[in-house]
C-alpha cells in the first residue's frame, strides 16, 4: 500500500508541475500580434477546365 501512495503522490506532483507550467506560459508570456500578408498566385483562382 505505501508504494501505491508514493505512486499517486508522484503522479499528482507531475500533474501539478505540468499545470503550473501551462498556467505560467498562459499568464506570463506576452505575444505581439502582427499582420501577415500572403501572396496567392492567380492560377489558384482559376477553375480547372474539364
């Protein structure tokens, strides 16, 4: 039984660390939005001839 508790504690600890890392990334990292322009070749607009 002690090994089960140790295993559950290790899983809970790893889950808490993962949750903390995701939370830190979500709150502490600021991204800068920027505009992206993509050039599409005109042949993509043409319908294929059948």
